[in-house]
C-alpha cells in the first residue's frame, strides 16, 4: 500500500459534532505491544546484550528512533540506529506474520464506524512496512487515511501525525476523537487539540481534561464517541 499522508492545511469538515475518529495501531487495535518488547529482547540477545525488564516501560509506545536509540545507549551495543531499526522491524514482522491478535472490541468498533460512514484514520509510530502488513488483517477499507511513523517529519509524541490525519480527513482536530493506549500517543493527540479515549495497554493512564479512560474497546461505540463531543 502506498502512503496516504496529505499535506497539512486541508479545509475543515462541517456538520456533525464528531467529525472523525483517529486510531492508534499497536496496543490499541492489535495486541502487539508485547511483540515489540519480544522483538527487542531477541535482537539484543543476538547482539550479546540482554535487556533489563525495567526498560520496557521506557520504550513502549515510543517512536522507533527514540526506543532504538535508548536501547543502544543503555546496552552499549555496537550497532547503528539504522541497522537496529531494520533488525527490529524484521523481528517484529516475523512475529505478526505468525499471529496478529486484535484487541477485544476492535473488530466491532471498526465495523460500526465503517457502517455509519464516520471518517476514520489509522495513525501509528510504526513504519509503513509494518502498517501495511497489519492492514492486511485489519482491513484497509476500514480507514479513509493511514499515517505511518516514517512518513511525518516528527512522529509521536509530537502532534504532527494527528494534525496530518485530521487535515487529510477534512476535520477540525478539536472535533476528532483519538483512541490511544500509551502516554506517548496521548501526548501527541492532546498536543494536536483532539479529544482522547485512553485504553491503557501496559502502564496506567489517569483521566484528565478532554481525556476519558476506559478498560477496553468493548466499552467504546459510536454513541459513546459522539457523547464525548457533546
């Protein structure tokens, strides 16, 4: 699949209070945050550098460059950032080729948004090669737009990915609901001015202004999302 990232500055949509739903991928729609840690652990073991379990919370949900850079510095591994990124993507892709479990409620929510014609985007810090592999299982038809982490100048926690997604759907960020699972993604969404539904996957997240925390996507449907905009 080719990139569908538009330029910033598209006109805002008019009409419904809820103009678009923007969804994170790893840990939000697919149960893969553990896969990334497994991939990182396997790669560094092969390099002769076992990882400390305490580092897991530091790297989870972050962009590839930040996570890989931290692990190189923490372990002292003799490898470049580009080399490590390739190895991590290879290891992760091998894992999702064997199994790709969806989070509870994800399939139902995506189908409901599609059935009601709600503009929807998939927004991830993962690279395009990983996103396209995941889309084979999620169904690319569920999304009007997809934004990968290697297609924006600054990925999460910067607001750029969500600003790009909102612009591409012709939506006002303030009238978009973002569904995220990590503090990094939530920081990006809130910096973009979006309303957030947090579904924590690894670490706890507290409710805040314009942020609603739920335990599972099974609690989220279109009526719920529309009420948040009320």
